[in-house]
C-alpha cells in the first residue's frame, strides 16, 4: 500500500458540506477535503462565521471560492485566512447556469487575464496557499491552444497548484449533470501540460472511480488525484484504503451517532447528516436496506440518532 499517495475529494455543490466532510474524515486523516464552492460575496456580506467556522482541522481542508472580481476575492481570502484556512482554491470549472450568470466558474476560462488578476489579488491578500481548479476549456475553444495560454496566465500570477478536470465544459447545450459525463476525458492533454509547465503542480480530476485508477494517474506524473462522485457514493471503498488503519463500516456508522446527536441538539435535523452516509455499505449484504431505512426514517420529525444504529446491516 502506498501511504504517500496524494488524494483529495472534489468540491461538490450540495454534497461536500460540513457533515459530509466530518464523515469522510473519519475514514481518512490524510485525504484532502474541499468545501462546497462558496461565493466571495457571501463571505464578505453574509454570515462568515457560519460559512467558514465548520472545520476543526482546517490544515487539510481546502476552501473553494467562486468569484470574478479581484478586489472581492482578495477580501474573501483575507477573511477566510482569519478563520484558519491555509489553502484556498478558485473555481474556474463549474458550468452551472447560476454560476455563469455571476460571470465565474468555467466561464472564466474565456478570460485568462482576469483569472490572473484574481489570483494575484488572492495571493496578495494573505499567506494562505492559493490554487485553482479548471476544465480543459469551454464550448468551441480549441483546447490544445487555449489551455496552454490559460496556464501561462496562472503561472504568471505566481500560483503553483492547479487541478484540471480533464473535460471540456459545454456552457451552451449541456446541463451541469451532463457536463460531468458527456464531454470526453482527455488525460493525455492534461499530462502534456506537466511537461510544458514545469513550475506548476498539476493535479487531475474527472472520471476516477478507484484508488487503483488514481495510482495509475499518479505514476503518469500528476501531483495529486482528485476523486469526486466515486468518493461520495462509495466512501468506504475509496477513503478507507488511504491510511492503512483497521476499522470497519460498522465502526464508522457508530462514530457518527454522537456527531449526529450533537447536531440535533443544536436544532439540526438527522437527515442533514445521514444523507451523506447512504453509500457507506455500498456493495455489501443489506446495503440497500441500510439506504432504505435511513431514507425512510431519518427525515421523520421525531427521528433520533439511534436510527443510525437501528439501520446498520450488522447490528
């Protein structure tokens, strides 16, 4: 087992919230976790403490920001660093309509100069490490030409770390869900960038479904591998392999009981926690029953954390 492999769980809107991150951290101390994308304006004008004070272990959690105004991104980075985030990532890959209307996310790949200005402002705002996540390109771009130009601007900003989702994003004609599957993967183009930009630490994202697949990509020279839906839908299969520790799915389920109980004592609902736990027994006997019981019972008004124990296949 390679205990030095560098693996992260991708930022996923509506999925990688603080409850999800707590659950994932139980299965691996070494995996790098990302927040959902948080819009810079929400950090500046909203409840920053509620948005940014969720993670006890911020050293291995990356805050992902969305935005396109250098001044506002710089201000959001300054605030976030005061809450202890040592690594902050700029989203240049999300293709959703809501993000496009805010002129950030994947649409920023049309304006690499603005991206450079945003990254410079973010770097100047604090000592936090700044990184960027992008696609190969968007729409009708000839990515063999536009991606190197985009990375040149990233390099000029002084940012060293970049995660490339190895697909185009089609902002016209495909939904965000379709953009996760339909545009073909092109690891080779991303790999070519490693040789052309030796000052950048290029990581890869997109379509990785197992640790074995991640290891192959690491051997091809990528600095790290980011895993998305597979890590969410089959968390134990992916994350339990990373640290060489011995613990079972049942151990993880039991460990979530106190956490869920504490959340509910603060006024939260059980299903806000358990919805992230559905894949814990993926592929196991009675795994479907586990999902069914949690789905049926955790959202009930009188639900308690005991439901987690009662739903376990091996109780």
